[in-house]
């Protein structure tokens, strides 16, 4: 099967997440996901601010 570079990148990310979380309890895994989601939320907020500054 042919794998695009985007698919290869996704596989790499999934493997990294698996390695980071494979020995976590359910509670630890949920906390990991929450923390990562907060990081992404903050990154999106900052990007939105930057975009607004560039438009104005």
C-alpha cells in the first residue's frame, strides 16, 4: 500500500503517543490527553491573536 507523507507523519505521531502512554493507567492517560488538549487550545488562541494583528 502506498503511504503519503501525511499518512507517514500521522503514523509516526501515533507511535510516539503510544510509547509515551503505553504504561499509563486510565486516569493517567485521560490526564495526558487533557493536558495535550490544553496545549493545543492555547496554541490556537495565540495563532488567532497573531492573525488578528496581521489583519488589522
